C-alpha cells in the first residue's frame, strides 16, 4: 500500500465516530479518544474552555509523546501538527507512530481488527488535516523521493528508540474496530490473539517494511 492507494476523503466526524460508538466502560485510551473528540467539537464551536483543554493535550504530547496510543497520536498529528508544521517536519513523527502502531497491531489484534487498523492508521493524519492533504503528500513523495525516504527513516529510527519504552496500553489493537465491538457485546466475532514473543522481532521488521512502503514515491525502489 502507498498513500495514493488510500486517498479516500473520509470526514473527521467519521474517523472519530468510534470514540462515541458504545456506552460500555472503555479502556483508558478509548476514553481519551472520546474526550479528544469532545474537545474538537468544542473548539469548532468556538468554546474557549475547549481551546484551553486542547492546548493542554498538545503540551502533554510534547512532554510525554508516548503516553498515548499511536492511533491517538495520529489523530493529533492530523488535527494540529501536520497542518501547522507542514509535511517535511511532521513526516518523521507520523512514520514513528505508524511503525509503533502496526507493530502493536501485528502482535495483539484479530485478523478483522488488523484489516480495519490497516485501512485507518497510515492515512489518518492526512485525512484529518485537510481535504487535499493526501494528494499533496503524494505529490511531495513523487517530487522528492530521496528526501521522503530520509524523513521516513528518521521516523523509524525514532520508533526504534521507543520500541520497548512506550507507556501506553500496547494491547489497544485488541479493542479497536467493529469486530472488537461485537466481541465486547458478546456477539459472534474473531477474538484477538497475541503473537508469541518469539515472533516479535519479525513483526517489528514487517512494521518497518510496511511504513517504508506506505510513505514513498510511486517509483521508489524501497524493497517491499
């Protein structure tokens, strides 16, 4: 998958809708997503208190950037950092969160959960940032393939530093998506499975390969 193949202009409301999808008790990371969605709604309505809360979230991310799950961080990248800082500055952090997120997904998700996370995770910041952010990113990748690969490699290197040091719930993929919602409600579903620890290194290598493949030019020679 490259970003071009995932350029579907999903609205922000749809992407954040899962934060409000169920009234059952939620893990801490889902509660934070719901709170973040509420903050954004308030900001869009001009609520000063919501603006202050958003500033607090952003300050917290700068001080403790691996306290939130990669999916949460990708939303924040799309809401604030990508539109404010631009692609060149934001891409390493996006690649870092994508690497950690897919590594978690390979280790702790169901097959249906992986499919849904695959569809959302890599493109999420671009879909949130602006209607044309995905196409602009693809244009940049094609115009600057070497710089793109360098920026992505910076992000992967950042992810390596945090690989064993993240403070968020690494099992979050086991509670993300429609299949997992059905499981939580006691319906027929495929239960999330944990990958044996002996296979984690290969999962990490797979995550790196997929991130390098996802954020690149159409003519890049990056190996799949």
